[in-house]
C-alpha cells in the first residue's frame, strides 16, 4: 500500500505496527529518542505536509500529521523548542528521496534547513536514518 508522507494514513500505520509489535518495525525504532518535526514543502497538490514525532526509548508517544495549502504558515510558525528538539524543513521530494535511499544525508544537507538542537539529531542520526529507510520500504510517496 502507498502511504503519503505526513498523512493520517501513514500515522495510523505507525501506530498499528507498534501496537502489533511488528518485529522489523520495532527493531527499526529500537532505542530511538527524538522529538522532531519534519516539514515537507511543496508536496504534490500544492501542499505543505508536516509530521510531528515524539519517540521515546523506541516507542511512539506522539504522531501528528498536518497538511496545509502551500505556501503555508507551517513554514513560518514559531518552533517550540520546549516540546521538540529540532525541525527539519525541506522540499517534500527531498524527504522522499532520503526515505528511498536515493540520496544520503550529506547530499541532502544543502536542501534541508534544521532548526533547534542539531546535536540531538546528530546523536540520533543512525537510528533516525534506519527509521527513514523503513519509511522507504513502506512505499512512502510525496
């Protein structure tokens, strides 16, 4: 099944995989501690898609998808540094290419704006990239 990055359907699938303790999924997020917002701009259909994630000790605590007509206030909304550690803003296509392994983090850096504590993202990069790769296997699309 195709899932749109930042959609409620994708969020529901993450909850289902966690609830059913899918072995591959649980291994993917094992030990991950991150509070991040992924904002994909200029998605098909003239949309900005945001996915707010809180993952503690390899368990989803919060998954909030949000879609707005582009260009939206999601791009300029103040970043809540108390609730989230970082926000990554990139064209939606860049996020999809990362998920699918078509580009690596170094290739994406000039297209991704990071706000907040980038050090946290760096310390969790290995686990976070495993999660992004898992998304690519789920057939995540723009």
